C-alpha cells in the first residue's frame, strides 16, 4: 500500500510539473526592461510589455525559449555563439534575457553570408583559417559599419564535436555568425526528424528563429527534413515551423525587407517551380509555394547553400533567391566549386531598405567576378571564348569586344566549367569520391570574328558595376 501511495504521489507531482507550462521572465538592457521584444518557444510567440516582462504558455515539447533580438540591440556572445535562447528545464531558475544597446545606428550595416564550411576532419582547419582571415579583411574594410554574419548550414561533415573549434576559428573573422543546420549537421540513423537536430541545438540553440538589424528582419529556417532512414532527408518545412513563421512575421509591417536563410535552396530554376520532380527532393524545397505565399507581403531575399554551386533566381517581383557557393569550394578538394565558382561568400551592403550585393571569392579582390577561357587553351570549347560569370542574374549584361568594339552579347549556355573538369574529373585523386564537375547555366560564349586581335569580355552587374577581362586568341 505504501509503495502504491508513493507511486501515486510521484505521478501527481510529475503531472503538476508538466502542466505548469507558463514561463515568465524579462528582457533587460542595463537593468531596464525592453518593451516590444518578441519571445517564442518555437510554437507560440508573445511580446514584452512596457517593463520588458513576458509570460508564455510553452508547448509541452518546447526545448527552448528564445527572443528575436530587436533592432538597435545586441544579444551577448557566449562560447563564440550568439546567446539569444534559454533551454526549457526544471533546473532553470529564471528566463531573463540580457541585451546591450549598439553604439551606432544599425540601419546601415553589412551582411556576410557563408555556407557549407563542411569540415570533414582536423586536416582542413588550416583551409578554414585562411577563409576566416579573408572574411576578416572584408570586415576590416567595412569598419566602422557593423557586419552581421549568417551561416546557411553544413558547418561540419557529421563530426559534431568539431563545432567548438570551428566556432573559434570563424570568430577570428571579426563576426559572430548566426547559424542554421544543414543536412550534415543532423544526427542521422535516428528514428525521426524530431530528434535530428539535437547535436546542433546543444551548441547553437533552436534550429529556427529570427532577429532584427536596422530596418531588416532576418529569419532563420530549418528545411532539412530527416526521414528516419540512414542519412536520407528531403527539403521540407513542416507545419509547426510554417505556423511559427506566420506568427513571427505578424509583428513585421508589410513591405519590410525580410531575409530568409535556409540550407536547402527553395529553387534552382524556373522549371522546378513549375513542376515537382521526385529526383530533386533532396536539393529543392518541396513545399516552396507555402513559403512564397507567406513571404508575399514582404520584399524577400532568400539565402541558401547546400549545392556547392552558385545560382540566382528571380522568383517573383518581390522574392529573389541567392543560392550561395560553398566556403569550402568542392568540400576542400580544390579552390573552386563543382560549377567553377571560386570558394567564397556573399557580401550584402544594406542602408535602410536599400540593398546591394557582391560575391567575394576567397583569396581574390572584389573585382574578380568571372573567369574567361580562351579556345587556344581548351580545344573542347569548339573555337569559342567562354566566360563563367558565377553571380549572374537576368539583370546582368555579358558582352564580347574585339579591338575595343562590341561584337555581341555573349550567348548563355549550359555546360561544365573547363577548370572544374580538369580539377575534378578524376575522382581517384580526390579526398572525397563524391566530388565531380557539375553543369551550370552561368556560362557564356562568343565566336571570335578576328582571331589575333585584342579581345575582351565585359560584364555589368544589376547595380551598374562593370568588370572586364582580356583574352588572347591566336590567329
């Protein structure tokens, strides 16, 4: 009887703990409450009152309570990561969040976006250090303007204990990156999607969240959906996350510029937006239309990774996607990605709602925006001059000149980059046998009219910046 009573009392106590789901706290800056800060448990959202106080009825499965860091403020940095979350735990004696006020107006700021560091083992740390130092140079050149950092996932190549050292290396860049998981950050061979980000969350906190800088609202999403078999996954946003996104954006005025970061791209071509293809289920977001519908009232810039290639897509009048090439290039097997894009990152210059961007190749200046191949060097080009213009979008111009006179607009075509073919065709020489040259649509060609004459390829980006490259063609 005594044993039964003990079990009953324990069950009642457990029930009272699990049903006491209200969590309260404050958001503070220098001891004073900060009003209007959005607080979430990943399901519901509330905002702080005039004294910075909040109470949230947390979902029974909630693992974190976190804030959407408001514009003009910074969340603290702890262990080289942004500390904007608290675990939901009986051991927690409070759920207060601390902020510091920025010293300057953050409506003008820069954004560095990286993806796919994908460190496989410690031998690749020197390569990552060089990349971090390149970013540090970009940050120094931008001072005193603030630089924000976002990583679109695949921080490791499944070896989660490497997170700590990777964070220390990346902090040498002068930026503390906000992170989302990639498929390689998942815990595989589990039984469900719901447990797949456990290792990531131990270090970085929630797998989806938001924050604000200046006039820009930033949303970080997890579109890697583990299907409970081996290491397989699809590109998919579940209903819980979509509903959270709707709530998060309900506090943001229509017409605001919203950056949405995710790992798997939503799209890589107009074709995949028109028709679903099962063969692309791990390289495109399957339910992209749901995301586009939610974003339709805003000016949306989607940033993604995953592919180790570069693609820009104009999805609609107010939605643009940057599928950004890998910081690791072709998984650190060489200095270029599989489509010939140099390893690197994207830099956005933001002033209010005005945004410009440029791809920055590691180890090169900002004017390095194309690679031009002469038919003299590559007989497989069929006599054409070929240019790889990796950050191209339909508002760019790609022109061919001889003797200073424009001959033509270069013809866009799909093909493989000659340098990538040379570097990655023989897989037996590579550290990773899954690396191989891939086709791209950011190649352009022109047939020389007067071989032996001075020739030049000139490209003009959507912002009016012009870049040129001379090419020698024998008679």
